[in-house]
């Protein structure tokens, strides 16, 4: 016998009747059903919302580091704790990495890749005409000629710094995508002058959107030639960062870089390294562990909330069985089997739980993406977690409705018909 696609997906008449009865029962007990749906929706919102936010942030972190290359790493200063000083550790260097030390490393490194020297300063006032940029994430970066190649970002408009501009230290700058958008809107920034720390800087170009506020995006940066920045707005004692993007990511590269910089810092074999070598793959792994913990915590919170919702749903179904004893007796008297009655009450429980799931998924995706967008991540739809939420709510509905359904199915029709 031929069967069309519509016939295949069409529910059997008995199931359709049970679903309609379930919907009618929900409408007949609006307050109780609404409260139960709300509890289920709260649990799903916390579950899907937190998982959506962590997935979005994790995706942005991985995307940022992948664009720069997972083999890339940085050398930064390490803050020495007071406890290490009390323990008698010898401190040969100041906390900061000086420009001279960074330059020595760049001149003597043989990583067969890109080595860049840069330093960033937050909180510098940025203006264009009457517009003031107040984003606290905006970073003024003093960078050398290899910075853009290290970050793997291209010029969108205008041009990069010329060798002469890098050598002479002219007051010019490049704007990250978000900075250019905030200051100029749809206006072309190239050739315009902005005020940075009270001084005028000519915009020579804008950078392509890199995406990902984590792990090294330049979207919120204003890049200035390093020689000019050292003379004008970099504070005394600032620590420079050395960015390395090697041709390959072998362990020897990281070890050789650390040994070279230890020699530059004049550390003896018995001294601990007073700087940090931050590998991209290690940072990704660490951030992944953190987001995994957040994911587990969100799942536990959501499931605990759903456990409370399951208890409430079971109570509602038990009360429903008590209130509808006569209805059950009539159905059995006209031929409804115990199995039919059981399925009817299970369907009601599943309908309530899935309505709560639908509301919770919509709210969870909205809340999760709102948090993610505020943190600089992109909008995502976590289909995997949505399917997980639907499955969990189905299990909650069946588990909560099973005992009331069995009790309803076990009622004697003669006794049930006597109920007033």
C-alpha cells in the first residue's frame, strides 16, 4: 500500500485526540498549568541561556586564536607575589619588560617567523570632532612594523604605515573596525584627524573586522607607530609585549624563546623565569576548561530547577486525576481501555513540559546571546542544546506523569462513576 509523506508524519487519530484533550485540560487549569510551565521554562532558560553564552564565547576565543595561529605565543611580564619575595627568591629584574630587552630578543630570535614588539594603554581619551569614544575596551597600541602581520589582519581602507613614518615617528594611526565605526559611522575615516591623549593623529587607514573580543582582536584598537608613541603617550616603566608567530609550533621553539629571553634578562640557571611565555594552545585549553566548568554548573542548576518543576508537575497531574475521576469513569464505561487512559495522562504531562520547554528555549537563546553580545561574541543558535532541552523536558514529562497516569488507569469505572 502506497503511503505519502503527509500520511507518514500524520499522528494516529487516538494520539491526536489525546493531544487535544491534553491541551483542553491545560486551558481548563490555567493557573496551575501556567505556574508549572513557568517553573520548567525557568530551568530551561538557565540551562540553555548559560550554555548558549559559553558556546558563543568559546567560539569567539577559538576563532581569535585560530586567525593568529595556534602556534603563536607572547612573552609578557610576570607579577612576582610578595610570598615569593619572602621565600628568598632573588629578583634580578624589574617586573616590566623594557623596550631594549624586547628589541634584543627580536634581533637575536631565530624562530623563522614573525616577531613583533608592542605595548597597549587603556583609558586614553579618543575624540573626533564632537564625538568621544567612551568604550573601556578601546586600547591604544604602540606597535612596530611587524604588528599587523603578527595579528594577521589586513587593511580595509587606506594604507599601512610607511617605513618613513615608522622611522620618523609621525603622529599617524590605524583604526580597528569597531573604533572606526564608533567614531565615524559611515564616514570614511582616512585622511581625517582624531584626538588621542589630547594630541592630533592623522588616520592613515582602517583595519578589516577581525571578530572575537578575546584572544587578540584588533577591532577595538588604535594602532600608533612605536617610536612616536614612546615619546608621547606611553608611560614610563610600561612593560612591552613580544609577540611571536613561528613558522612551526614545535616544543623547541618555545624552549629556545624562553632560554634566549632568560639570557637577555641575565638570569642564572638557579633563577626562576621572571616573565611569562603564553602559548595560544595552552590559553585555549585553559579557557576551554573554564567554560566546561561553567557549562557543567549551568547544567546542574538547570536540572535542579527542572527537578522541582517535575515535582510540581506530578502534583498537578495527581490533583487532575482526583478532579477528573468521573470523567475517567465515563471514558472507561464507553470503551476506553486502561492503556488509553494512561497514555492520555502521559500526553498531558508531556504537553505541559514541552510548552515550558518552548518558552524556556526562546528565553534561554535570547538571554544567552544577549550576554554573549555584551561580551563581544557573535549570535548563535545552539541546536544541540535545544535538542537536549527538548529531550530532557520529554523525560521530565513522562517521569512526572507516569504515577498519576497509572493511578488513573487503575480506577474502577463503577467506582469512578459514583464520584461526585
